[in-house]
């Protein structure tokens, strides 16, 4: 081993020690196989770089070459008339052919789109998902709903569905009195029920107050007389006449699925639409889960 090699390997050892120092001070766990493999890779790179550099530096000192020199030379630096190494020549040709293929057939001129591919894959996956859960049992739906809820809904509605102190809908009650008063005063037309829009200001003052209190308390006790103004659309029992208008008594599949599809701007704030983010089974599972929250 010559002096140069000893110096190079010492440098590699310094690099390795420095790497260990950094790994140690960052508390990286080397019993984790991924970290260990990365560490072995770092050591190998240091040793191989040192060894290969020394080999070529030594070779440059003593190497001679023969063959016929080209006539041109540049400031005394000449060029041998050697054949191209065939491996290099074939790789060069291959790269050119691949380049033409890539530009005209593969990407981008053939209009390949990564986003398009992603969308196609999501569609195919969703189809498979819908087929797998064609007739899910209620307990499967509730479980599925809970896991989707924790990821997509809990950031606004809270992990227990309590609405994080009024930041979003509290699912332990149907609607608060303030929300109902707001809808009575301003009407609403965003969920696409067959009844269409809910007109603004059909009742006001005491009547509105009495109705809102009665609905918010779960429609228990005597029905206020003024509720006749509402019954023509929401039904005598307030349950929405089988999906023609929202069920005011409790959460049902229709209100939840319509809210997921259209989103909702209300007194509490804006609920975003999840139209493209949930499959029908997933929306149904959220409904099944939300109904368990009261
Ligand atoms: C003309 C039919 C009609 C009448 C009358 C009507 N509503 Fe509505 N109501 C609707 C429709 C349709 C919606 C859904 C609106 C939407 O798409 O945003 C609705 C929505 C609501 C909501 C919101 C439900 C939710 O979860 O978003 C409340 C609360 C409500 N109505 C209360 C009342 C009360 C109280 C009265 C009586 C004063 C009343 N409505 C009268 C048709 C009506
Ligand atoms: C960015 C915050 C946010 C996220 C995320 C969110 N919501 Fe909402 N949601 C709201 C707000 C705010 C309201 C109340 C709107 C109002 O003022 O009436 C609401 C209301 C609702 C309502 C009541 C609609 C009605 O008319 O009674 C339902 C049902 C609902 N959300 C379901 C969900 C589900 C299921 C998810 C998860 C897929 C979800 N939300 C995710 C903010 C959010």
C-alpha cells in the first residue's frame, strides 16, 4: 500500500467517524434496519470513493497509451484515433432512440398526464372498493365511518363530534336554537332538496322563537301552533316528508349525504363539499357513524 492510499483511507476513516458523531448527536436509532442500511451505504461510499480516487491518481502518474495520433492537436494535447468503445457507442445510440420515443410517444407530446393517471387509478380503486362493500353490514359501516370521520371530519367537528365549542355542527344535538333562528330569518337554498328553496322570514318574533326552541330541544312536548307554517314542507312531524325537505327531528342519510355533496354555509361557518372525495358507500358510512353520536 503506498502513502497516497494510506492518506486516502485515513480521510475515509475521518469521514466515517464524523458520520457516526452526527448520527449519535441526532439520536438516530441504528437498530432500525433502514437507518443501519443507510449507515452501511455511507461507509461504503466513503471507502470506495477513497480507493477508486487513489487507483486513478496512481494510474495517471504511470499510465502510457499507444495507437495512432490524430493530426490535430490543441496546445500540444493530442487525440488517439481509437475506435469508440462499443458499450459506450451502443449506450449513446440507445439514449438517442429512447429520447425520440420519450418525446413523441411516451411523454409529453403524447399527452400523457400524471394527474390523469392518478385520477384513473383512483376511479378504478373506488370501483373495486364499492364492489367489495356492496352490501356492508351496519357494524362495518359504523367502523368505516368512524375511521373516515377521524381523518376528514374531526379537524372541524371534533373527535367526539361535539363541534369544538361551536366551530362546526355539534352532532350530539340536531341543530341549535341560534342556527334554526338564522335559517328561519334568512332561508336557505344550498342542499338541493326536491322542495327547492326554504323561503326567508315565514315567521318572526315570538312565533320564530317558540318554534326554534321546540325544534332545538328535540321536538319534545307540545307542538307550537305556528309550526303549521313549516309543516307544509317539513311535514306535521318535522321529519321532512320522506326526503322532500330536511328532517328537522334527527340526522338521517339524506341530510348528511346532501351536506357532504353540496357543503353548507350557515350560521356556524362554511362546511366544505366532499363531493369528489368520498364514494357513496363512504358517505353512507359517515351517516351511520354520525347517527351513533347523539
Ligand atoms: C317551502 C317549503 C319550506 C317551508 C315552508 C319551510 N321549510 Fe325549512 N327547509 C326547506 C328546504 C327545502 C330546506 C333545505 C334548504 C337547503 O337546501 O339549504 C329547509 C331547511 C330548513 C332548516 C335547515 C336544516 C339543516 O339541517 O340544514 C331548518 C332548521 C328549517 N328548514 C326550519 C324550518 C322552519 C322552522 C320552518 C317554519 C317556520 C320551515 N323550515 C319552513 C323547506 C321549507
Ligand atoms: C372545514 C371544517 C369542516 C370539515 C372538515 C367538515 N365540516 Fe361538517 N360542518 C362544518 C360547519 C362549519 C358546519 C355548520 C354549517 C352551518 O353553520 O350550518 C358543518 C355542518 C355539518 C353537518 C350538518 C348539516 C346540517 O345542515 O345539519 C353535517 C352533517 C356535517 N357537517 C358533516 C360533516 C362530515 C361527515 C364531515 C367529514 C367528511 C365534515 N362535516 C367535515 C365544518 C366542517
